[in-house]
């Protein structure tokens, strides 16, 4: 028993990079390997713990344990899967780990028991790992008793969030040690193997087909109904999974853009989005990619059974004609399919938007003109949609179609269109230089007159 574990009056083993476990212990093997990598790779632990507000400095020490047992509470099943201890030299912070793999879901009663145990043992937090998705570590997929969170923090990471974190670290410049990069590469390889038990979000809940059918037939939906809230919760999970997928494909940390009021209150986000679905039949989201000029708007319309992706671009201010502003966009989309993409032109004031397919805009640019010739487009929206109602209604095919659409839209629009930016100011004569020139001209004129 080591010093770090004794302060809890508990027993536990140091996490192993190569755990010796039965073939059936898939869960124990996966979380032991991840915890061992967190202990041995400073940048990895700094990334994970930093996302929950814990700074891991150069002198900090991270220790991890598995199968933490509390003899006096064994009868209650109080045996967390793991423990992380962060010692900064001045303070010590610790967190229990509860892990699930495969299709096994987190158990609310079990997590709440670990929250009580953490309070009694002086542990600061409980962190859960599973194949459930949450947009932020402090947006937990379970709605636990809030009273249990007064003294103990609760965080959650999907396994794919951990895989993505390891991948971005490995391909970036932050990790200097080749040994640590090798370990991260091997961790990725292990987590991607079926034996690790990782699963992406690949299908909507059974209530999806019920809600889609009711919306299509005009039946009224209740924002507080269980089926509506389950569909919205799954939509939130899919948005997070899309961000992680784009992160691995772009090498950058892609996030869901959330309003300020939703960032600290996942229950409010669920309630607001459930109301939007019940009232308008829409599921909406916004993907934020680093260094991408605009966000990618994602919308699923249950009434028309259509999925839409779009980006808005500011019209070039240095173009003085309607047609030249449109051509600025068309030239950048010259290699894209004209039928799959739609163009919306936005005008200043109350002028109505104009819309057509990309092919129609190429053939007849006048579709995007306005009778008032001095009125110039202020912005353009580029949209791609999928309107296969049969695939939209399928629990699995809806997710498959959406992910294909996101990949196509990113490749054909997001990374192709270079947004217009106002050019840098040009050099001119300083005011004192202008004054000197004026004085010189006046003196010349006076000499001539004399």
C-alpha cells in the first residue's frame, strides 16, 4: 500500500500499462492502460485534467490506481474502478474513476454512491469514462442528485474523446519525447481495436422513428415528453461525436458552439432544444473549427425529413457590382457539383434573400440580382442538403447520412471558400508631410507672383 492510497484508508494497485487480466475483463484492461498512460505522459494528463480546471505543472506528480477498495463499505459495492491523484507540491487533488465499455451504460445509483464515498473519503471528484457522449466534461450524461455535487465534482469523458485527445497530442508539437509519442500511438492502436470496447455514436434511440412519424403527420409533440427529450439527448451526443470525428480528420480540436446560458447548464440546453423540436420540428447545432472563418451550421428538419449544412460568408467589400460579388463566390466553387449545393444571397435592409442551386447561379447569374442596381449583396450562405426521407427516418441511416454529409460539405465548401477580408490600409503621406508640401506650393506661387 503506497502513501498516496493510504490517506484514503483504501487498498488499490498502481495502474498497469500491460495489465494481467482475464480475457473477459475488457473494461479493466482498457481503463488500466489509459490511466497508466495518463501517469507516464505529462502532456496527456495535462490535457485531460486541464479540461476540468486542474493545472498540471512541470513539478506536478500524477499517480493512478485501479480497483480501489474500501473494506468498510464493501457491502455497498463501493469499489471504484480507479483513482487519479494529482500532487502539485502545494496541493493534492484526487478523483475516483468509474469506467464502462461496449454497450454498458453508466449506472446512476452506482455513480451517486461513488459521489457519497468521495465526500466521506476526502476525494475531490468522480470522473466517468464510457461510450456515452457529452459536449463538455462537466455536462454529465446522467442527471444525478444535485445535492451530491455540493462537495464533490462530477465529470465525464467518452472513450472517443480520450482517443481524440491522444491523437491530437501525438500529431501536434506539444509532446517532445519520442517515447511518449510512441506510447500515444500504441494507445491509439489499442483503443481502436475491438477488444478495447470503444463505440462511436452510431444510431438514434428507438423513440427517433416515433417522433419523426408524429412530426411528419402533424401530431403535436410535447417538449417535456420522454420521447422528445431522448431524441434531443441523442442529437447532442451525435453533435459531440461529429466534433470528435472532425477533430481526428482535421488535426484540430473541433467543438460545439454553445450559447453562454447553455455552457454551465446542460439541463437548460436540453429543455430549450426540446422546446425547439416540439414547436418547429428542428434539431440544430453549430460546429466550430479552429481558424475556420465561420461556423458550420447543422440542422435536421423532421417535418420535411431533410438534413442541412450551411456556412455564411461576408460578401467582398471591394467589389462594386452585384455580379462581381457573386462571381467571387462562384469562382471558388467552380469544381463543386452544381446540383448538390445551394446559394443564398443576402441583401441589406429588408430586401428579400434570393436563392438557387449552384448550377442555376452559374447558368443564370441574374437570379441573384436586385432591381436596385446600387444595392449590393451583404453576405452569401452556401448550403448542402440531403432529403432522402427513407434514410432520414432510419435510426442508423440518419447518423450514417449525416456523417457523410458533414465530410462532403467540409471538403467541398468549408476548406475551399476563402472568406473575404478587408485589405490592410495603404500607406499615405503623414499630415505633417502634407502640410510641408502645401507650404512649399504656396511659397512657389508667391515667388512667381512677385
